[in-house]
C-alpha cells in the first residue's frame, strides 16, 4: 500500500512540474512612460469631475474649489458669503430696533432710543421699510454667492478638462493692399494636424 501512494505522489509531482514548465508566466514591469498619473491628470481624465466639484461646493461652499486644487478661491467664496451675511444681520437688527420702537410708541411709551432723532411715528415705518429692503437684498446676495460658488466650481472643472494644444494659435495678420494703397488687418487661425 505504501508503494502505491509513493507512485501516485511521484505521478502528481511530475504532472505538476510538467504543467509549470509548459505554462508561460507573465509579470508586470514598470516603465517610465507608464508612471502613475498625477492628481491633476486624474481630475482631467475623469468625466465626472465637474459634477463632483459642483456637488462638493453645494455641500460646503469652497469645497469644490479645494477639490480642484484651487485653494486661493476658497477665501474669496467665504468673504463674499460672509459679507452678505454680515449686512443681512446688521439690517435685521436695525429692523427689529425700529419695529420695537414703533410698537412701544403705538402703546403710548415714548422712551425708545429714536425719540429725539425721529419724533414722528410714520418715519419709523419708513426706517422699517428701508432696512427690510436692504435685508432682502443681502439675503439675495447670500443665495447668489452660494449659487455662483457652485457654478464657478463646475465651470472651473470643465475648463480644467479643456484641451489646450500647442498646435492651436491665433495671430494678428497685417497685409498691404498694393492696389488701393491701404493696410488691411485681420486674424488668422492656424490648426495643424
């Protein structure tokens, strides 16, 4: 019985050796032309980059610009949204002051901070309308800068993927018209394939 097992083991071992010897083995090699892509090149090659940048900017303003590597735009986004929010808060606070003064004067109390400056009650209504208008405008600016942030991230990502080739050129072209004795100016577009 031991002899049969040895024969089977030799047979399987020889079959394994012959199979390995007959099999071609391929290995990956690294060449300098197939180096890993840079982050910018991966962003350029990915067709979903504009959508991702817009989504990231919608989730958190400035995140889409950071995703594209344009970090210098993030403070500008926050400055625009922050300035609009600041003016919204200032006008809202002033509106509340005018409203409280108007309500107190309607009840017969003339001890508000505007008693000496604004003696007429109708002028308090004008002040309320003034600050309400500027509060609404500030809110429109908040929403507008938020939407512009999303659009800017999307457009920047699209422009990042725009193929600019050295073979494209636009040059001014000057020609002398000898029949009329005038200079002619034009543009010439050259595309080399």
